[in-house]
C-alpha cells in the first residue's frame, strides 16, 4: 500500500508493451493504488497516437492524400498524411463516426475486468480512455473551412464518447482529452521557435477556441465518468515540437478549460521540461483559476535524471502549487519496451518523495 502522503500518478496513455493485459499487470504490480486510472497502453498500431487516427482518415472516400510529412524518430518512425477534401465534397458531407476509440476501449475493457477479478489491479482503479482533441484531429485536413472541419470532428467525438459511455460502466470509466493545442499558442507568442513541422501546419485557432471546443465535446460526458485533460507540446521523436517559454501558455489554457467545460474537470496535466526547476517556469501558475476538485498533475518525471532531478522540480513547483500529482511529460510510446519497468518504479519512488 502506498503511504498516505504519496502523490497520485497519472499515466498519460501510450505504454509500449505487447498487450493491454501486460499493461494492466505491470501497472498494478508497480503502482497499485497510486494510479487512480489506467490506460490500456494504446498498444500495437495505436502507439503512433494520432498517427493511428490519421491513417484511418486517409482511407475515407471523401478525402484524398496529397503528401506525407515526416514525424517521429528512430524509436517510432512515422509520417503524417496531408489530406484534402475530394472534389465536390463539403465539410458537411464528412461522415467521421466511428473514430475507432470505442471499439478499442471495449476490447481492452475485457482485459481490464479480468485484471481486476484476478487481483492484478486494485478495485478502485478506473479504466482510462485517452482521445486526441477534435481540433487536433481536424488538422489532418489542410483545406476547406477550418471551422466546418472542426464541427465535423466535434460531432464525431461527441458520438464516440457517447458510445464509450454506453459500453463501459461509468463508475469504472475515465476519459482524457489529449491536447497539443499549446504548441500553436507557444509558437504564436514566440515565433521562430520550434521544429519545422510547425511552419507546415495551418494553425488557425486561438487557445480560447481550443478550450471552447473541449467544453462542447465534454458536455456529452456524464458527471459519473471522470474527466481529465493532458496538455502537450508534442513528442513525435521523444522531444517537444516546441519548448515552453514558461508556464504562461499552460496557465492560460488551463484557465480557459476550467471556464469552458460545463461539468466537473477531475484533472489537468501540464509538462515540466527536464531543465526547468527555476522559479520563472512555475511563477505563472500562481494565477491558475481551477476548481478545488481539479487535481493538477505535473509532468516532472524524467528517466534521464531520476529521483534527484524530480526532487529539484518538485521543490520549485511546491513554492507555487502546494499539492499535485506526478506524471511524465507525455506518453511512454517512444521509449524502448525494456525501460517500462524502470519508469513505473521511478513513478513510485518520485510519488513517495517528501
């Protein structure tokens, strides 16, 4: 059993093991009740995160692929298709549902129930389904009315979460929106920074529009289901697409989400780069305006500097945020599978630091 003062652990999504059953067993054995929810690891083709969804989109008869942009790195090489509407197709013609997340969740939930029944997962843990935001999904299509595309993907996302909520008991379910919208806002405030990929994308939205979109699709999730948001700066090759200047963008998006989501927000995750244990990074979090029930998870666990580095970042963060859970900056999908046991053990050690 974890100590009473141990910090909660958030598992973002991807975990590069062979199956969801392996993920559940590994998490249960090493973290137990430290993790309030457990994802299925998005194993197999879904380790490519949004790349898995983009690969599905390029086969729709309403879309055609015009190019492919390289993404990822040696650990998980992949490309991002650049799609456009076929001649004569309007955004209102797009039939995007089902997105496939419900089908995968239903299959993994069977293994989740078995793991609980066999005592490999604690009875209190929830099954977490992580889904990219509708806005980010819509960026695969680089022509047409962007707001019309967003509306089409929001409709698909709403139907998808309704399907998930109908298939999995609410008291065992948690849904997390994965947002890489911080990339665009950081780039807008600090132009010239970041990787070339940013210069090739149509970054048309404001962070307020991104938060409002999450609010609209979150309205479809009953309050009996836990809800979280993962704020991300992209991690296609194991490093951020753009590094945060400080916590200002994360604070602004978190506050906008808190104001936009019409139901309880159970958690929000914000990354902390490995070199940031300075007061300047955390200072913007002094003006976070989150509801008392929203738990903050800081992505301050890095395998490169272990517990010592995490302790430095914890000490700096606690000057501003007295209580928070811990996480890595992003999912673990780009890591070699033989490092996962080490990472899970590192979570526990960091969670129990004073």
